[in-house]
C-alpha cells in the first residue's frame, strides 16, 4: 500500500503535468480544505453580489437597461449555484456552506459591502468589479481541480458580458450631460479603491497564495493581477474622459506599468471583519431569504420523497402526453396524475 508521502508525491506530479484532479482522485486534506475555502467564498460572493444590483432593477432608466440588469442578476445566481455544486464534490453539503455564510465563518468579497447610491454605481460595478473578477477568474479556467475549472469557463464568458454592460453604462453617462459625467466620476471615485482590494492582500501578507499557486489552484499572485487591472483600467478611464482618484498614479517608462498609491488595508481588514458600511445588511438579507424560503425547500423535499415512495411501490407514472394510463391497480388518469405528479427539480 502506498504511503501518504508517496501519494502526495504522485499527486503533486499530476499537478505539475497539468493533469486535472477529479473528485474521486486521492488528494491531501489541506488541498481539499483550500478548495472548499476558495470555492465557497467565490460562491458566496456571487450570491451576495446580487444584492447591491437588484436594488436598482425597478429604478433602471429604461427598459433596455432593466432587461440587461435582470439578466445579469440572474447570471450571478447561476454562477453561485455552479460553484456550490463544484464545492459539494469535495464532501461538504450545501446546508453546511449556507450555515458557514450565515454565521459569518465563511467570507465573501469585501466589495459587496459598499452601497450603490446612484445608477452610475451599476455601471462602475460592471466596469470595475466585474472587470476585476474577470482578471481574477480567467486563470481559474485552468485551475487544477476539474469541477472548479470547468465551472469557470462558462462563468467567465458571462462575466465578460457584465463588464461590457457596465462599461457601456459609463460610456453613455460620460457622453451625456455635465450632471451625468459628474455621476460617472463620483462612482469611479467611490469604487476604485475597493476594486483594487478585491484582489486580496499584498503577496507578502497573503497566507494562502504560495501554497495555492504550488497546487495550481491559483495561477497568478494577487499583486500581479492587481497590476494588470490597473494598467488596463487606467487607459479605459482615459478613453471615458474621467480621472482615476489617485494622485500618485503615473506610467513608469522603465517597466511600462502604472505606479499607484497606497491601498488602505486597514479599511480592507475592517470590512472583512464585518465592519463595512453594508456588512450587517447583506448578511441579514441572506438569512431572511433563507428563512423565508424554508417552506419551498420542505415542500420540494416532501414531494420528492412522495414521488420516490410511489415509484418504488410500483405506482403508475403520469404520461407527459396527457393520454390516460392506468396503473396496476386500475387507477384513472386523474388519480394517477394527482398521486404521481412530475418530479420537482433537485433541491438540497
């Protein structure tokens, strides 16, 4: 029987050879824990991230913007579900994941604890927040864990739509009236620094980055991704005609990168610790939704159990065509349809 050291050596060799790790493969406990921490945090961020934008669905300026925002919020819900499903393959239940979020044990992205004060904030979130998300997430399409990397392929395609939607909102505002340009600039002023914090702490202060990169869960360091984001977004802001709120921002001719000012890491730590402007509001909204939806989960479970019990006893199934079919007991089609309704979607 191979020793644990031999298994770890073989495991790392697969990682180095770019062979995906699948749920049935052997993996170190710490690898499993690192994945659960990262994927669950990602899933929670997608779900909580719906809240600041859903606040503006009924106040969008026109039908086009309303439809696009509805589609985006729906996408974010789907992203969360993909990621929860990927996380479940690691041996943790959906209920455990939700409990960790509601208790504050599990974290989500600090960016979603800031309020959306104007319609321009929806544009800034799409442009900056989703732009930062794409920068973070495209490398995850090559993450070493198969279910995670495959989920990220579709997520990144949809996030690119979100980023373009946000940039289009900002471009429309910047080409509008003086008041609209002022809204766009104000939104950039408030969302710029929180967007830089999205990449996580500096590499020297990030306790998980080195190991995650060795395991190829992550492919790039926090500071590397943050620098790439600054370089790209600064030139986009110049195209829009609005200014990055950083007096120290300047192009370094030697490196070709933009130098930027110091990030307020104390603010970042405070928000992660639950002291941000909307931390309490966001968690309360999630816990309320969970409590209000209990009857749906219970009804779906009871329906599924009744369905399974009826099928195992040899009861007839309803014909989707609507043609009457009697079962072994000679039940009428009406009785059959009532006692054997169509199965509900799987709900954890």
